[in-house]
C-alpha cells in the first residue's frame, strides 16, 4: 500500500509541475515513444508562442498576435526598401548567409547586418523568420 501512496503523491506533484505525461512502471517502449513525441510537440508549441510574444514585446496577447498575423505588412512594404536592401533580403531569402552576401557584394558583414537592421525597422519585423515570411508573401502577390 505504501508504494501506491508514494506513486499517487508523485503523480500529484508531477501534475503540479505541468508534466506532459506520466508513465507507470513497467511501461511499453511504444508508450515511452508516444510520451517523448508529445513532450517534443508541447515544447515546440511553447517555443513558437514565446517567439510570437517576443515579436510583440512584453504586452503581447493572443489577440494582438492574431491581429498582426491577419495584417502582416502593418502599412509597410518591400517598396520602401532601397535597391541594396532588396538585393540583400533577396539573397537571404535564397538561402545565402550574411558572409557570402557580403563577399559577393564586396562589403563587410557588418555593412550587410546594418542594411538588415534598416530593413527590420522599415518593415517592422523582429526576426529573420518574420522577415523572410513577409518577403515571400509579398513576392507571391507580385
């Protein structure tokens, strides 16, 4: 009976710690695999939500995230970029790294990063993922 109470106490504590799953010994290997997959999916979802909150800042709510997603350009477009900035974002979108872009353009990596900072400000984006997503969406419209 003591092991049941210990197991029950452990299970209750696990729920309080927001565990993804709770396995009781002996368990099947397939059960363990399913639990690990659920844990990875939960972690991925949490990271995505954190990333969206970081984009919005401290005051980010789910409603703000939804509004921003439904209006991705926020009044800004790739048309406001200089030709050099468009060239850099296009190269980045094609999978080139900052160092390769700098070498091809004959400028320093620092210069390329400064151009990207200007692009982030002009398009009101906060991550490379957000930038490339918006860039590809606008490219599809054209």
